[in-house]
């Protein structure tokens, strides 16, 4: 039983380190990408609102621009979700592989 405990303890440290590194990377990249989309959206809405106030576009055109941007943001969010799932799957499979390799090394 002590070999199994040792295997679990060794794997746990390696797994925690891998998981921590991947999650930190994931969080920073998501924050950065999200911040870019938020900033760009705010700039566009500010520009369009100014155009509306100056009479360069009418209310219907403003509405269409905003709806178009809403679609772009939704597409971005969908892509983020797919990327997140793929990265979490990569981490999970990597952890299972690590545990399996260590377990087989002890067993064989």
C-alpha cells in the first residue's frame, strides 16, 4: 500500500503543477482576449452614438450596427467556450496519462 500512496503523492504534485500552469495561462489569455473585445465594442458604440448625435446615421442604422456587433460578440463568446472546453479536455487527458504512466511503472 505504501507504493500506491507514493504514486498518488508523486502524481498529485505533478498534476497540481500542470493543472495550475494550464489554468493560469487559460485565465490570463481569456482576460486579455476578452478585454480586447470589450474595448473594441465600447469604441465602436461610442463612435456610432456620436455619429447618431451628429445626424450622420439614423436610429435604425444605429440599431443595425449594434445588432451586428452583438452577433460578433456572441460569436467570440462561442469560440471562447469551445477553446475553454478543448483546453480543459487537454488538461484532463494529460492528467490521466500521467497517472496511468506512473501506475504502470509501479505495476510493471
